[in-house]
C-alpha cells in the first residue's frame, strides 16, 4: 500500500480515537483509557518503513492531536510521538521484527510516550497528579488497549507497510 493510503487509514483511526471509541467503552472508563491508535501506526511505520517515515508521521499526527484534542500546550504530543517513532525505528533499523518483538516494542514505546507527555505536563505544572497515580489510573489501562489494538492489526499493518516497499519488476517499470 502506498504512503498516501496509509495516511488515509491513519486519518480514519485518528477520527475514530476521538469520536467513536468513547461510545464503545463503559462510562466509568472514559476518563481512564486514552486511545493512541495513530501512535500504533507510527510505530508500525518505524518497524517496517524506517525511522524517517515514522518521524514525519509522528510529528504530523502528533501536531494534529495537539490541535484537535490537547490545546493547552501545542507541540507536546508532536514532539513525543516523533521522538518515540524515531527511537523505535533507530532501535530496530536492521532487525526483522516478529510478532513478539513488534508487540513488545509497541508496548514499551507507548509507555515511554505517555511518560514523556506526563513529565512535560509536570514541568509546566499542568498536572498535579503523581506519576504512580497516573501510571496505575491512565497509562497502564491505555497500554493494554494499545497492545490489543496492535495485536488485532499486526498482520494487515505488516502487509500494508511491507507491500509498499516491494521493488518493481521490469514489466511494471515499462
């Protein structure tokens, strides 16, 4: 799949994480679980397309999240998503990723993403919660949701990202 189609799919996930998702979960979990579906696709791009593609996707979709959802400080999610995508792509640059490696990297990267966002908010005094409380109440439940989402979309995402990198044969180039 071409990068334009991947961006369209990411836009659909961006819209669903801000609208449809909150209709599907119980009311008492609405403030606790925060979906990061676009982050999962940024991390899939880091695994299968490289660090530069994931950096650009992370910066652009993070800025879109900053503008649409989190208006207190512009750039926190853009910086965090771009940084996590780039670092994940840098760590797995020359390695073939298996299902277990992909899920563990997505889980670890999601944990780092939420931690970076928390500490940036803590530096600018936008939150007065402790890290332990945020970890147990928001970060860990969101991490489980992120891992379930990544597990459900592992095979299609791998085919989309790897399918866009196939070299053209001589017949297709003519």
